[in-house]
C-alpha cells in the first residue's frame, strides 16, 4: 500500500511524462534524474516522502526549542519535562505527538553534536552549523543521507 507522499510522487510522474493522458507512455528520463538538483542537470523537483520528513523535523525543532502554547499543552498532556532530548513515548498518543516524535528522531539522527545549546535555542546541523535550520537544509541532508 502506498503512502500519501508516494501517491503524490506517482501523480507528478504521470503528469510529467504523460501530460495528463491516461495511456501508457515511454519514460525518456529517470525519475532520480528529474528530482536531482538543477545544477546537476535535473529539474529540481523535490521527492515528496523526503520533503515530508524534512518538514516534520523542522516542525519538531520549532515545537521543541521555541516556547509556545503547543509546547505547554504537550508538556502537560504527555508529562514532558521540556528537555528536547527526552520525549516520552506514550502508548495512546495523538497523531500530532507521534509526528513530533518522528521529527525528533530525524533530528537526533542528523544532528552533528550530541547535545543542544538550549540557552541559544539553536540546534546544530551537519549541513549548516551556523544558521537556524530550514526545510531546504534538512531536505538536502535527508536526500544525501
């Protein structure tokens, strides 16, 4: 069974190659080539599953490190201390909390330092260690991981 992100990619491929027609057509170029960077000869179209993962990671970064009402609600509901490195995994959690935990896992896998400088509200990345992370940066990191 395909995920929604894979279905979106499938529809994009069909539109690109067939132009909306329903009959089968020849694929003159590989999808990997189409989704590569423009500088590398591709069209620069982003892969939806990787873009989704990058968006989840950035959303997790924002919720975990920036004080907000969402952070307070999650802290009370899931007994979270506010430490961005320790998220409690609840058995019957909401979809939003599960997505936050998924983004948190991606951040932990791809952060370059073992800890976070909580006072500065900066998460350090392998790709751009001096700036705040963007979806574009996380996408590049996940694409080449």
